[in-house]
């Protein structure tokens, strides 16, 4: 009798298990996808259900218009990749108690994605948590009203924010890279979808920890990308999405948080990329376009956010956080290619190093904010000479610490945003730290998104809000 009861009980448990499994299968499949996403480091594989992402599938048009303006900030770190505004802005040298005025503000999904500006329009790659979509949003630079939105469904877990890239804008197109490595190209004015690439699906890209931060580079109508996976670098025709060339990833390096920068040295144009695993230069033109001109794994760190800083004489400054510190290398011509010489390497406490933001060159000197492991000078703005990046010319001092940045230079003024939304204006000077003004602007946290300036207006954000400031005269 007891055996019969036991068998019945076991059978009941099995039946409950089968019914539970059947119920699990009939649930909304998106919940299964969300649960099976790669987790905090985004490196696990094998989703229970393959997610189908239709890049650019959705579009919303709003009844707002944007008056045309003159200024542009068309891509990450600006037109010349140096984080310096080349156009004259006529910016104020000081602020009164009620300045700078907030002209408008918009709420964004949690993240650190910076804006691009083009002739009266602002472009931001956002993430909508409610609809679970990457969304390229186009706003009027005049009043902040949304003009259109091009989006696509993709499941992203919050992981110190979500979107964190800057669109690249040309006269005709906008190109974006989403948190999970989806590349999208749309028509600049209308938002019409042109083409898309899923780098994970098509190239085996490993999504970086804390999601993609690589910003697309556009040179001569070619979109330059570094997927990692099977291809370390590639060029795409911006008009059609046609793949023009691919560089095999024989080094087996992975995508980092850094962005590709152009370089010209010894008569060669090249693209320089600081990957997860090493740094390389890829031919940008000529019969060998797309070929590896040089590579080195002497610089080998898994969390690299700042872009390489191109200096004279074939020198390249590399830096990263999480204990990486800094390294100066030099390219030495060898026939049609180059050998890589390591000039100096050091920890963050022993010289210029940055965790998130890329150092800026001004008046022959390098300026950057030291990471949290930068010793007694941690989180301070520092100035060094490129010939001796381990010696501080000056630091901003223990009472002027800025967290993780960001910063930008315009009209011989440097704007620095600290983590909690306080904006500081200084005079960039190679001899000393000169503060001109300071004001608390935002009440949020993690204000890490890159800044943008055009037409006397400064765009800045914290983790959830973007504001437009009047900083002009």
C-alpha cells in the first residue's frame, strides 16, 4: 500500500513538472530571451530562443520642425577627432548667478550616449526600456522637440546604463551602433532606413562588457567598423551598405569600448584601433587598403575606453582604466609597413592615464582626468607634455576633482562635467589650472556622456536627462 502511495506521489510530481514546463514554453517568448541574455558581462553564449532583430523596422514621425542652424558637431570627438570645436562660438568668459541658462531638456533612457549636432538637429541613440528598443531620436536643436524616431526591438539589460555611443552624421546620412552591436544607417533629414548590420550574427562579435561604446567612423563615404570576431576591421559603402573590404582578425582580438581614429604618417593613411588584446593600424587607402600595416599586443587590456591619441613623429598615446595606466608607442617605418616601439609604459599613479575620456591636445600639451587609481591626484585634471607623459606640469588640485569627465574645448575655454552634473569652465593653459566659472546643472548621477557644442549652445547629460545650455554671449 505504501509503495502504491509513493508511486502515485512520484507520478503526481512528474505531471506537475511536465505541466510547468509546458506553461513555461507558452509564456511570452520575449521573457525567455530577456532571461537568457548574456548577463552582467555579456559574454555568455547560447540563448534559449534566438532573438530576431529587424534593424530599423519601426518609425515615428512627430508634428515638430527644426529651423536650420549653422553649427555642427557631427561625430564622437568632433569633426577633427580632437574634441576641439573648430568653429568660432563667441562664448561667455564667466557666468552670473542665473547662468548658464537651460534652454530645454529631454528625458532619455538610462545610459551615457552622447549627442551629435547637424544644422539645427540633434541626434541621440537612446534605449527605450518600455518598448525595449534601440531608438535613434532626432530633436530640434532650437527647442528640444522630437522630430522623428527610427527604432528596432532588441532586449538589453540595464548594466551601468545601456546606450553609450555617439551617432556619426553626414550631409545625407546618420550611422549608429547599438548596445548589442547593431549598425544602422538612415537618411539624415527624413529618418528613412537605408541599411543595417548585426555584427554579432554576421561576424561573431563578442559584445564588450557594459555593452558597445565604439562610435562609427565615416571617411570618404566609407563607414569604418571594428567588429572583432572574424574581422578586426571593415569598410562599408555608406550609400548602399555594400561591404567594400574586410580585414581578417588573425590576432583573435575582441571589440573594446574604444573607437577607431584616422592617422597619417610617413605618407600612409591608416586607421588606428585599440582593441581588447592589442593595438593595430590598418591601411586606409592604396592598393593594400584594408591590410594590416602594423600590430602589437604590448598594449593588451580587456577594458579600454579612450581612443588612441595621435601625436607627431609617429607617436601614439594609449591609456585605459582598471589598472592599465598609460603607454607611449612609436611607429618606425620598415618598407611599406611599420615596427612598433614601446617608448614608455607605466601605472596610473605614475603618469597621465584616463579611464573613460580620451585626452585632448592643446597648445602642444596633453590634458586628461586621472582615474580613481591615479594615486593622490586621482580624478583631477592634469597637464603633461607629450615628451614626458609621466611628469605632471600641473594638476587641478585636491579640491577640484571631476570623477570620469567628460570635457570639450571651444573658443579657448574648456568645459568639464563631473559625475554629479556640476559644470566647470576653465581656461586651458599649459602652465597652470585656471578656473573661470562653475555651476551645478543636473541633479542626477553618472554624467559621463560626451559633450557637444554648436551655435553657442552646449549639450550635456547625466544618466537620464539631456539639457541644452546657452553658453554664448
